[in-house]
C-alpha cells in the first residue's frame, strides 16, 4: 500500500492518476511508423519480457519500470513504442513494426515523452532553445537503465550532462573565482531550467537578478541609495560562470569601476588605483557599499 501511495504521489506530480491511462493513443503512431496502421494495443507486458528480458530487467529498476509493474494500465511498453499487435504477429520482421527510439527522429522521440511530461518544468519545452536546436529528451535522459538517482539522467551529476555541449562554461568553472559547482554544492539546474523558461537564458527565476537573489538575498534591497548597474543586472559586474578576478568580477576592481566613472576631479584613473588595488580593494576601499546603502549619508556608497 505504501508503494502504491508513493507511486500515486509521483503520478500526481505529473498531473496523472493511477486510474488514468496516460494515453499512448495521444500519439499519432501511423504518422511516425506508417506500418502501424490497424495495429491494436495488447496491454500484456509479459509478451515483451519473452524476447527482451535483457532490456526489461534493468528497466524495472527505473521510475518508469516501477510504475509499469505496479499499474500496467498506467504505463507499459506500448506507451513509448506504439501498439504491438502487428509486432507480435511478425516478431522477426526488420525493421520491427514498432517505434524504435534508437532510430526515431528527435521530434518523434519528444512526442512520445510529451504524452506525460508536459507540465511543471516541461511547460516551456516547445519553442525552447534546446528544442529548436534539435535536441531530444534522450540526449540527456536514459530510459532503459538507472544511471542516476535523479530524473533518469545519463550521468549522475546534472552538470556533467550540460557540459557535454557547453564546454566553454565548463572551462569557466575551473577559473580562480567560480560558483561552487565543482565542489558539488550546486549544479547547472540550480539556476537554469534545461526544458525552457520564460526568462532569458532559460533561467528558472524571472530574470538574472531574481536568480541571484535566491542565494544573495542581502543584495536585494530596497536601499535608500541605489547603485544603478546593480539594480539593472548583476552580470554588469559579475560573470556567474567563473572569472579570474576576485568575486567573479568581469574586470579587475578599479578597471571595472572606471568603465562608468570617468569624470574628472577624483582619483579614479586606473594608474592612481593600481597600488591600492594590490594592497587593498581599489575603489571599494572607500566605496564599500557598492550594492547599495541604507545609511543617510551613504549617497556615495561609502557607508
């Protein structure tokens, strides 16, 4: 009973129920495999086991496999491969009269997965950057065997999945100043939703600053004295994927400040700040409240 309850919670998270058939009929199978015209659903998992035991035994240890064993009306092989009556009539026919997820196009694979995975984190998948570039669900997820404890990923660490393609970001993580991704305290999906987002760069929050404030709430404000570039975008000054400058700054302290503050009458030229930048912090030796100040006399962010 406890296993059934846990399965029910999992399906509820998918927007389904144990009594609901998660509808392989939602896929127009004949548009993918024309030979499936006239095929019917058998709903007998044991027929698959007779020939495909080497796949089904490891599959049974996955989330999908456990649901299939506990409620075959909710999920079985035909949900992903199509109705199998014709395949049983001619089991040795090649190619098999079923959908092969090895040879199917990315779009066809995704249609199969979208039968169940349309809500939640998958809501923005259609039209997302990854979908438009031709990725399929199976480029990141492995369905037949449990290779990770999370989301059937092809690797245990989600960051390893992302950096297969995003090698430039992987290189940044090895710079002097970086997010604690290498140390395992966070990973790419701490900030990004790989299935798509309404925010730029597939961020999980509404924008760059909202994402950063998830951990750095003390920088949110509101402040009496605002620092305009901070309120605009954290990446005006920081590179969140890694930098060889302290605190992931996009440039060395004094040089970063003088990108904007070039007016005369102040010792704000890099050559004047060079010594203090080596000994201390350059401009922020005095202007220490660079994210904003709540001090009545903090107009210059000095206190």
